[in-house]
């Protein structure tokens, strides 16, 4: 199948999930998760109309960013971010999905300050209690956001989560629901708006949309299996 028909089919599935749950397809953004995907392939999807991509690895990001800099791509960073690599991505990504600790917040505040920008971020939440994954546990998010309020160069506009992997999409639903409920309770406790919910991957994005996702991060269903 051509890249454009693959993309078209995914957009149809997104539309249907929106319709089922009484949402407008405009509320949900499709992000192409590009880890291991070569620049040439990204370019093909770009010409089919997909303009938003997210990378996990700083080194891969820097290469693809350079390869594709003539295109009007919006880049996000979605992987674990080491503080000493912040400098390579700042000013190049519009959203970092994986803000998950104080030391990273401090580095972002310092570096974004030097560039005179405000870096938008999502706080990553670890809902499954998995030690191998990044993310704050839900109880840590409120005090963390209070720290973020003291920053002038970092803004948080939502939450991100990666539920424990399952081939059965319905198994992710309780986690997505939890993330949405956490968002709602933080909004009312702090009197702020956290509009973005980055949740849902190839195996469970339709369920995520039904539960309120505003960004779905898709790799395999768009670009094929990674080896
Ligand atoms: C790899 C990755 C994805 C995409 O995963 P697929 O299951 O291939 O769709 C989404 N989000 C993050 C953070 C990833 O690392």
C-alpha cells in the first residue's frame, strides 16, 4: 500500500473513533512517531499531508531535523530526555511530551531562558507503576506543577502517558481514563487549563480517542514494524 493510502486509512479510523465518542476530529492530532524511520520515508508521509512528527532519540532527531529542514514539519520530542541533551533540541521542537523530573525542569528553564523562549511541555505520568518507564507517579504531579509555575520559560499544557503494553486495546482504557481524571482534578485544584492529553499508540489509539486523547502517537501502523 502507498504511504498516502496508509495515512488515509488511519485518518479514517481516527474520524470514526471521534464520531463514536461525540468528538470532533479537529480535536485530535496525529503524530508520526519516527524512531528508526528514515528521513526519506518521513518525507513521503509529509507529502501525503502528515506534518507532525515526534522523535525519541536526540541523535536521531538532530539528523532528521537537518535532513528535513526545508519542509514545514512540526517536531515534538516524545522520548526520555537526558538533561545534558536538552541543548540539542531546544528551539527545534514545539512540544516536549516527557517532562518527568525536577532536574530536567531546571535545565529546560535555564536553557530556554538563554534562548529567550517559552518551552511548552507535557508532564509524563507513570500510571502502571512500571519501574522501567519514565514519568511521575500521579500523586507527584500536583507538587511538580507548582514548581513549574515558578518557571518563566517552561509551560505545561497537558499530560502524557504510556500504559503497560498489551495487544488487547481495551486493557489500556482504564489507564487512559485515569490520565483524563487526573487532568480534570489538577485543573480544578490548581485553576489552570491542561488541554493536551497525549495518549494512544498503534495498538490502542482508538480507545485513547474515546477517552479524550488530543494527540495520538503512532509508529508501527504508519511506518511498519521496527526491527
Ligand atoms: C515508539 C513510540 C510510539 C509509537 O509506538 P507504536 O506502537 O509503534 O505506534 C509512541 N510513543 C512513544 C513515546 C514511543 O516511544
